[in-house]
C-alpha cells in the first residue's frame, strides 16, 4: 500500500462500501466525526469532475483521550482518516490512515502502544468488509 495507509478493494458499490466501513468501525468503538465529500467539493470549487471520493474522520473517544493525555499536541494528528474512493475503472477502495506511521511522528513512549491498539481495531473493521 504505502508508508502511511493500508486498505483493500471491494466488490461493494461505493455507497455500500462507505456504509459498511462505518458500521464495522462502530463495532470496534469508532464513530465518524467528519465526512468530506471530495468529489462534490472539487466540482463546486474547481468545476472538476472526479469519481466518488469521501474522507471519513474516525475517532475512538477512549484512545483519543489517552493520546491527548499523553501528548496534548497530538490532536493535530487526529482523527484517523478513512478514505472510500472509486477509481477511474470503477473499483472501490477503502483505505485507512496507518496509526503506526502517523503516531510514530510523536516521540513519546506512551503513544506507541496506543498506535498498536488503534491499528488492530482498524484492521479488524477493514477485514470485516467483503472483498
């Protein structure tokens, strides 16, 4: 994938993939704080057409509270972004920010175990999606 994200493709349609990842994230303790419709924004601001693309800001309040308690500036790296996008060939991708990569920027030994726990939960939600 990349140094900062992991994910998978799915045979689900775009909207169904978005619904399912939100459901699965909820099962592992994450709520969606924000949703950005990048496709609509690009059309409105630039009159540019692109395939469906959403950025979901996922947050687990318990982990966020622990992280902020350990490192108050860490809020600049939160929430965990989840991308649901459709490419030019109509393949749907669900991609998640890798907490190891992002929280690895923080030089605080209390943060690394949190990153591992968050990654585990995100992987669990992703693995529950249909391929």
